[in-house]
């Protein structure tokens, strides 16, 4: 509805949750990919998938250009455009928010209001929020002051740990070749397993990350993440690996995990090196 009200002639709404978990989140989990040892890349993983589907729609509609709404300060502009260039190198890329050079988020809000474009933010609550089934990212507003504690109202997936149940939840996760298959003996498809762990972890306040992140473009940014399922799965598979794998394999993996996370964060999902790392981690988890 928002797109149509904003001038779009046609809208495609695709449910990509299953594909995101199976083809993006699980390979990153096998690789132990945590950017700067904290961020499980929930939002970064979605970008090559979204961009790929954009290209497919553009081809179907015989479009002349590909458009994104990223600013010139963030990582997403690179993530989208790398995929565009790989899949449709001759198609024009249009980035209006970057070209128009809005200086502040307030200016963007004013522009949207003037054009009658509904946006879910206000000057009192100007957070930039990104959500998918694997996690949630929050930035901007009061969060730009590293001395200030995040307001509790920014969290949606996780309970305040002070208000979480006093009785702990014990969860047994069964992995097969690096892929989580069961929770407490019950088999789940990957998407449903992630949703179940989001529910359990979120209820108990698991999965909050508050970090200063080094962006691809060279600036630092404070980011708040909520990743209940991702947090649980990364901790579980790491402990399993420490139990069953030899010392040399574990130590060698650390460097490869770091590289995998950097490639993903920097938008290089489709590169030959990333494919080679996937092959290594398939063998690693046999």
C-alpha cells in the first residue's frame, strides 16, 4: 500500500523467509560468521537475497534501472550494488537518497512528509530499524551517543532481562553436519526451528547486542541487535565443535570464520572466495 501510494505502478511482495534461513543464515552459521565477534549478520545476509530478487523482477518487467534507498554512509549501498553489477552489469543503478545528499535524518523525515510518503518514524523517535525473521537492527536517534543506555522501548524481540522469568529454560539442540535439526528431540524445518528459538530466547532476554561497529565505508556506528535464535545457535554449535573437533581444525577455523564474516558484511556474498569457504565448511562439518 505504501509503495502504491508513493507512486509505484506495480508491487511485488515476496515471502523469502525460508530462503533466507536455508540459503544464507545456515551457511553463515556453519562458518561461525560473527562480524567483529559479535554481529551474526542477520540484516547483512538479507541484502544479496533482496538484490537478487530485485534483478529477477527487473528482468521480468524489462526495467531500465535498479533502485535502492540507501544513504551514502551505510554498508547497504555496497551490498545491493555489488549484486546488481554481478547480475546485470549494464543496468543503470539509481540511488536517490545518496545523490540528493540529505544531511540529517530529520531532513529525510521532512521530505517524506512533504511528499505524502508515510514513514514509521518521527523526529522524537527517528530510529532506523531493520527486521527479518533472523534478527533485528536498530540505530540512529539517541543511540548515536555511546554514553547513553538504549531505551527499553526499542526492543521488540527480547524481554528485558530484569523482567525475564526467574526459572531458566533448558534447550537441547541436535545438529547434523552443522545444520540444526531438532529442539528437545522434536524435529523442525530450519525456518520453524529459528522461529521457535526466537520465541524461547526472546522470552528469557537472550540475544541483545550493543556494539560500536566499523562500517565498510570507514566510519564507526553504534548498532543495537536482537538475535535470539542466532545467538543460541552460534553458542551451541561452537560448544559442539569444541567437544568433537581437534585443536588444529578449531584454531584454523577462527581465521576463516573472520574472513567469511567480513565478506558477508562487505557485500561480497557472490565471490569465488566465499564459495570456496562454503566448500571448506561443508567438509569441516562432516
